[in-house]
C-alpha cells in the first residue's frame, strides 16, 4: 500500500472513531441515525479501498480512542457523583446546625420567660369561705372573703384585687353564670411574705365569687392573674399585650 493509502486508512480510522464518539455521546435519535449511516459508509470505504491490516490498525487506534474517551466520561461521572454526595452532606450538616441553633434559641427564650415570670408566679389571690358560727341544725353561717399574698422575696406594687359576684344563671344553661364587680382591695406596696384579706359581703355559700389580681413586679412588668390562676402580662390600661410583646 502506498503512503497516500496509509494516510487515507489512518484518516478513515480516525473518522470512524469520531463518528463512534458522536454516536455514544449524542442522545438525539435523528443525530444517532445520521451518525450510524456515516459510520457504515466510512467502514465500507475503508474495507473496499485499503489493505486489511492497515484498516485493522486504524480501527484499533479508533477503539483505543473510544476506550479513552469512555474512561474520561466515566471519571467525570464519578467526580459528579462525588460532588453531589458532598453537597448532600453539606446540606444535611447545615440543616443540623440550624436545628441546633434554633433549639438553643428556644431554650434561651424559655429561660428568659421563666426568669421574667419568676416573681409574678409567687403573687396569688383566692377566695375562701369563712365560718362565723353554726346555726340551727349545725348549718354553717359565714361569708366569702378575698385573700391575696406575695410569697416572693421582693415587694410588688400597685396591687389591686377585685371580686366578681355571681348574680344570675342563664335560664337555658344553668352552668353559665354572669358576674359583676362587687368588692375590691388595694395596696400600694405588698412586701415579700405579706398577705391580706377583705370581706366580699357575699353570705350565700352557693354564690362563690371569682377573683382577679393586678400588680406590678420589681422589674416594672404589669401582670393580671385570672380566677383560674392563669397569668398574663398587661399594659397600663390592663389590656393583654400582643403575643410579640408579651411573655406568654
């Protein structure tokens, strides 16, 4: 075979290799069909016009190129998979760190709330039935009194206790009662450990009053304690603070 023939054989082999690469890489059905036809034509050309051993050598070269390119593609895929796994791991670590930060922030908020309410929780009010004497048949005769106390280690201020007397039942729903403010007591300062009481004027044991307590703690925070014991932070007009400002 002449030198020109050898060159054509090598060129044909390289073209076969390139066509094969395109066939491997391309995902379009039309492009793949075109590439397959070109590959078949090149193969026929090499088989018809060039020496068999030269063609084998060219095809071997083309095969080596294809193998090398396939290896490069495989390494790229491995690198991409490794990068994807690293990104997933980084995202998971970031999520875990955020969760830990949120948990610490929540714990700090709970601790701050607990500290803020520490004194207020120890200032309470309630009603008691006080027996004056026993009447005929041993029946108790007495009246309801309102009591309140500061059981914290610091004074509280602007203390006001209100008693609400039940005066009517709902005709269709006896369990529903209506109340009106009846008696109250005030103290500018209630020292630590101090307590007091006042008469409600209600002598019917079945008409137990309910009590509301208002006061300002040592830090200047104003509070309202409900009849059921719930504690709410309030403003100077005794209105509950919005959630974003209140310590709920």
